[in-house]
C-alpha cells in the first residue's frame, strides 16, 4: 500500500492565512509563510496554498507570496486561485510552485486542463473540486463555493481525468470547517471513479477522523487546515497516532 500523505492547507486572503466554516465566517490564522515553515519542521508531506478570493475578485494569485514560500520551505507545494491560462500557471511555477490547482477555470473551459498538462505535465496539474449536496446529490460549485453548477461531482472528476488532470483535490463544502469528520461517501465514490490520486478535504476534527478516512476510502491523502492552524492537533501527534493504527504514512 502506498504511504498516505498529510497535507496542511493554507487558505490565503489579503496575504494572510484564514479559515472558516462552510467557506464563510473567516478567522485569521497567521502569516502563511511562517505557518508553512512550522509545518515543514513538523513533518508535512506537502502544502497547499489557495488564494480563496482571487477568482471572485478577478485578480491573479500573488506571485510574491509564492516566491517567499519557495525560499522558505523545501517540500512540494501546490498553489491555486485565479489561474485561468497557461501563462498564469507558468508564472507560479517560475515563482517556485511545484504544482498548480485549478477549479472554476477548469469547469468553465475544461480544455485548459489539457493545455496545462501538455505544457507542465499532468503531474503538475491538480483539479480542485468543491462539492456540496443538493437534494441528496453531490454537485460541483465554483467561484469560491458561491455558485452551483449542474455538474455531478463524480462525473466531473471522471471528465477532469480524461482531460489530463494528474490529481483531484476534493473538498466537501458540507463538512468544511465543521470538525465532524471527512465526507467518506463522496470521497470514496470519486476515489473509485478515477485512477488518479484523490486528496480528501473538509471536516477533519480529530486524529480518529484521519484514521477512519484512510480505512474507509481509497484516498491518497488528507488535507486539513483549522485543526492544524489553531493547535488542536499537531502533525507529529497525528503521524504517530496513524502509525500506531497501522496506517502507512510518510
């Protein structure tokens, strides 16, 4: 079995790390580069930086922040937010990002996934999917979770793979920030529908939630934010727990 990855996520707004519930009620969580350095020291496998209002505010992710992060840390990191072209992605890669994440732009023009994969390689292209239940069916949301689409989540994951995505970052909006545990059902549905690595996001509230996620689904990695940012759980504590539970972690 491949070792599972633990990935802290830093949602960025106005140059600061923030965290909310259901994508709302945002709280300040500190300087993103300082947090990133802490997580590297604690043993994070990767990091994700998401400029959560870049698409809505129609601006590009701050390359200066990416450059600062690249100078400060030595593990792979993914950057997303406001990327709508190959040139946008190239600027971030040149600034030091290892992978880029696209969400709204991919839904609006799926060919962008293919263009990015051709230029950067599929391994650098993460398609982020924000999912929320509507009348019991998981649908894709865009524009920072503000706009519903008719796309069924599992169908869009399959399409993203066909267009050339190298990884899926699946965030359950129903679970986001609640600390009530990951959305196991949609995570497993997507994990079984694609051959790509799936990163599960949304709902982490305890070390047991990570154990349950890895035992009940085929997901490759778990992403979390608030549980790490606000000191409810440390990465060394989590990894030690998972190893004791016979979950293979890096």
